[in-house]
């Protein structure tokens, strides 16, 4: 276990009870707006799948109705961002799902992986799916159930530090690739420990790419209070630094900011 959890667990609630709850922003992000607190209910995976597919279909219809090429649509999207300060929905959006504490849920008779596959397959969603997890066993199960979905192994900074100290970083990446894992999701600080002294290359990114693994570090937050001072309050500078180091994508609380 990576942490001791206290309070109510979702396993103790029925779906009907969960639907009575309303989402609010965590106090952990005190500087972010709370204008949407207690308005939205918690969506199920099935509802999310259908919502994303409808959003994708509507954007594809827009492109077709206006006879846009992909390049024209991208230009249209950029104009939209400049006008409204946010991105238009991406017609090629997929699902990037994390299995949270899967071993624990399986131990209490609530296996996640089988239900996850069943739910997505029964939905209207037709796009790509990536499964992420800190637990290797969960990724193995997902690979057996749905080999066409990509799997990403999440890694803590400690995981990376130990592999580097023991001179096993390359071997770890090689073993992941041998298991059929498609990529890694490391803590971003394991790629760039000191933003004031950025390296020319990242050993983590280089080792992963050497074995055909994609690299999606976490978690990028655009809040000025959470950016290193070296970026001068400009989150684009942080994103650009990591893309220069070769990462293939990022986990961000502000996905619109991460689109380059």
C-alpha cells in the first residue's frame, strides 16, 4: 500500500447513494475557483464513455459539415482558444483510465478489471483506451482481457530513484517491455529533479525509449503557486521543457494548457 486511507470508501456506498453526492474542489487547491462546487454529480464510467463519444461525434460532424481538412480544423480550434481561453473538444479523444487500488478491491470481492472491460464494451465508446496503474498485476489482467488496449505502468519517484541507485533502470524498462507494457507514467520530478539546472537529456526518457516505451509523466499543474519559480508563472515554459526532454505526453490538471 502506498498510503493509509481513512474515511468513507466507495465500496461502502450503493450507486444510488453515490448519485446523491455532489462534486467539490479539494481544499488542497485553495487558489482555484469553487464556482462549480456542489453542482455536478459523480458520473459512472458508462456515462463518461457515452459523453466522450457524443462529444467526439459532434466535433467530427462540425468538421464534415464545414468540409474542413484536419489542418483547417486545427486552425479553427486555435482561433477558438484565443477567443474563449479554452480548447474545443478533440474529436479524436480517448479514455485514459487508472485502476485504483485494484488488489485491495479484488481482496474484498470487487474485482475492477473485468467490470471495467464489460462496461466500456457495452457503451457507445469507439475510441482508443489506455489503462494506467501502479500495480503490475492489474496491467497483466487487463492485457489478458483486452490486449488491444495500451497499458502504462505508473512509477513513483522512489521507484525510479531505487532503479537508478541500483543501476537497474535499463533492466526495469526492458522488463516492462517484455511484459507487453506500452509505456511508463513516472513522477515528473524523476525526469527533471532540478528545474534550475535542466539536463540536455533524461536518463529515464532515454531508457524508456530505448525499449519502445512511451513516457507520460505526472502531474502538471498550471497554478502559479505550484510552478517552480524558474518558469516565472508561465506553465507553457514547464511543458516545453519536458517536451524538449522527449516525453510523449503528460498528465495535467489543465489539459488545455498541455496541447502544443
